[in-house]
C-alpha cells in the first residue's frame, strides 16, 4: 500500500475539505509540507481496503519538531487524496502512536 501511496503522490496531492479544516485548526496547525513529509517517510499503520471512499490507509510520520502526525489518504489513479491529518492523542494511541489504545 505504501508504494501505491507514494506513487500516487508523485502525480498530485489533493487535500479534501475535511483535511484542510483539520489541518488549519489552531491546536494542530499542520502544514502541507508536514503532510508531504509523512507521505515521503512515514509508515502505514492501518489499512482500510473496504473504505467507501476507496482503499485508504493511515500513515504515521513526523512533522516539525519531530511531532507525530497521522494522515489518512487514498491513492487514486491520477492523484493522492488526503482525507484527514491530525495529531494523535496520547490516551487514544500506544506510546509510539502505531496502535490504538485498548479500552
């Protein structure tokens, strides 16, 4: 899946409205450069083959000041759709932000 994501991103990257709203939240302020860094150097931590928007996945990578960032994206034939991007909350994820915390 990671190869598909990176290949799609070589074309163009389309930030969906929800992603833009989440990235622009003052408590997040995630830049497009940070999202591109996650795409280029991050890892797939969840795969969603049955997503109604098309096969998508959750990436984990590092942004400015080494902060963890999650990016949900869907590779398409001509572009990579960025569905959302957010800063994972410590209580909802494992210490390394790779797995959801057990409830």
